């Protein structure tokens, strides 16, 4: 009886870990979609030039740093986009943290 119980527990735990791993493996794509969706749009250049390279999100356009810094005051006036007042990285990191918690809870 205890052997069967151990096997069942091990199988259930193994299945649970596999499901968690599968969802964690998909997290870079989810984070990329989130990042790109919150990237401001004027002419679409920023979104068009945001790519997922392996597990790295690359914003490949000259003003990426300005947009990612969020809406902020400079000596020359306001910079950044009203569409992404916190930039894109900070909200994406928060999304990833929340998503990891959901995944561990089985959602």
C-alpha cells in the first residue's frame, strides 16, 4: 500500500512540476507580448522594432531609452510618452512577478 501511495504522490508531483516548467518556458513570449502591447504607438516604429531574441526583449530603435524611462521632466521639458508613463520595463517586470505567482499557484 505505501509503495502505491509513493508512486501516486511522485507522479502527481512530477506532473505538477512539468506543468509549471511548461508555463515558465512560455513566460518570455508572454512577457514580450505584454512589453510590446504597452509600447507607445505613434507610427508603429517602436512596436515593429521590438523583438524577442531567444529570451531577451530587444527594443531596437534610437529613442527606446527615452520611452522606457517613462514620462519625465528634463531641462528641455517633458519627455517620454503619455501612453507609457512608467515606461515598458518596470510594468513588464511587475507582470512577470505576478505571472510567476499565478503559475506556481497553478493558474
